[in-house]
């Protein structure tokens, strides 16, 4: 989505931040999905040529940097803590806006 100049000027800092953060998450997710597809193709191509005792685990055949982070990224946090963090963050932003 391209942001036009009038639309950009109509946004509050919070709205712009949300748009930017959402776009960044989407780009990161697309990037990782492309690498996951590449890894699957590589693994499927290599598996017939591996020794019988070799690991068939796709993460062992072609590790990616975020494999070690999977366990950490899926840790469930308390929704109350997450809500409080978000409220604190936006209160800080709002305070800076009022001072300017």
C-alpha cells in the first residue's frame, strides 16, 4: 500500500506507527516464508541422497537463523502484561506529543 501525501499528513503518529509496524511484520513474514519454501525444496532434493542413518529433520538439513528462536517466539505472555506494556508505550508517545 502506498501512502499518498495528503493521507500521510492526515495520520496521527500512532496510526502511522501501526501502519509501519504492520507492513514490517508482513514483509518479514513473506521473507521467512520464501526461505522456508527454499529450504523445503533443498531438503526434498537431498533426502534421497542421504545415508540411511542421517537425520531427515528439515531443520538439521538446512538450518535457518530463526529456527533457534521458534521456541522463544511462541512463549505465551500474560495478556494483562502485554496490555500494560502497550498502554505505557502509547502514554509515553502521547506525553511527548503534548510537550511539543
